[in-house]
């Protein structure tokens, strides 16, 4: 069973690696890059929403902190962009740990409200702390990432084709990290807390510790996606904190199949590519209508998500 799953995963990765050879349109390649960045974001949110049952509606804050962290390190401090990427992972992780410590002792609606408030405060800071963030003007000129190997010329990741492979590596790493966590004692504790927190704590599982740990890892992953976004677009502005990013993440996780590893990735690809496909077929008013109809139909006919529904159908055959 594990070998079959590994074989399917290898086929999907190889197919994804060959995608740039089949996609000649730069805009289509851009769409695939954004789908990869959203896949990392959806996997990060799924760790909280899917495996602990805690809904974060401020996840865009961690995405934005990651984007601003690497922009400030590489532009204002003029340090290596890879140090910026490290900051893009560590700072949101610390923020997630702090938010988890504050809110997860209360759980549920209090966690939702605190994450929304946190995102709002961080967004206001990005607009009003002019000396640090340039306010609404944002931070332009974020440098492209590059790889330097001994004895070889520096490999720039400036082009879309090169950046696509970096994003693909990030998606694979995020997927493997989530898989290892879920298969470990930590993952079993998270699922136990989601199913019955009182019973889990009665057998010695420290609920607050494991939930705070999940919040910190989830925030660090979202920050890493923000760092990738900053080095891809080469520009960061307060728009990275938009609430629509969080809503999009929730749609990808729920429609793809929360509590599964493949669901958020499938949801990210479908709900990034779908609006672009509709753009070529209809005006933006009809795009929104068709998008809403397709989303409602997906949730109505497949309430557990696309991946669990397809897996159940295959199992019945």
C-alpha cells in the first residue's frame, strides 16, 4: 500500500517537473507558480484546520510577515536573500507560537477572533509604520534568489521556469514535512485532540503544548510561502495581508479535503487555475457567478472534499 502511494507520488512529481516543457505561455507558467505557493499555504492551514480542528482566519498575517521579513532583510539590511528566507520562516513561526499561547488555552471562537484581530493589527502596522515598511508604497526591488555552487557559475532563479522548480521543491518539502508530522506521535496527538480533547487529555496528552506546536509550524510554513511570493513578485505591499488570501486558503483546504494530505494540494491547483480558465471564457461578472456555482456544487455533491470523495469512489469499484 505504501509502495503504491509512493509510486503515485513519484509519478505526480515527475509530471509536475515536466509541466514547464508543455506550457509555453508565460502567463500559464505564472499560474502554476502561484498554484504552488498556494499549495504550501493550504498545507500549512490544513495542519491547523484539518488535523486540530482549529480555524485560523488570520493566516494571511503569517504569509505577509514572511514576505515583509525577507524583503526587509534583503533590501533594507542588504543581506543574503537566503537569510531573508530564513527570517521569513522563523519570524512567523515565533508569531504563531505567541498567538497559540494566547488563544489556544481558550480554543474555538476565541482562537478565530484573535487570529482575525492579529491579522488586522499587522496590516495596520504595515500601512502606518512608514520608516520600516514604506507604508502603502511597499518595498520594491526585492532581489531574485540565486544558487551558488562551488566551482560553478551562480544559478539565478530570476526566470519563471527556474522559479517554478524552486516552488515545486517547496511544495514537496511542505508535503513531506506534513506527512512526517501526521505519521508521528505529534500527529496522533493532534488527531486525538481534534476527535475528543477531554478524552485525549485524560490519557496524558498535553493539549495546549501540541496545539501551540501545530500553530507555530503552520505559521512558519505560511511565512515560507510569503517569502517565496516576495522573491517571485520582487515587490511587497500591505496587499499581502488581504483577507481574501485567507478565504482562498480556507476554500482550497475545505473543498480539496481537510484532514487529508493530498486535498489541500489538489484544492490549491484547482482553485488557482479555475479563475484563470474562466477568465478566458466570460466577462468578470460571469466569472464570479460561475466560480460561485462550481464551488457550491463541489461542496454540495462532495461535502467531505474532492480527494476523499474520489478515494471513496475508487474504493467502491
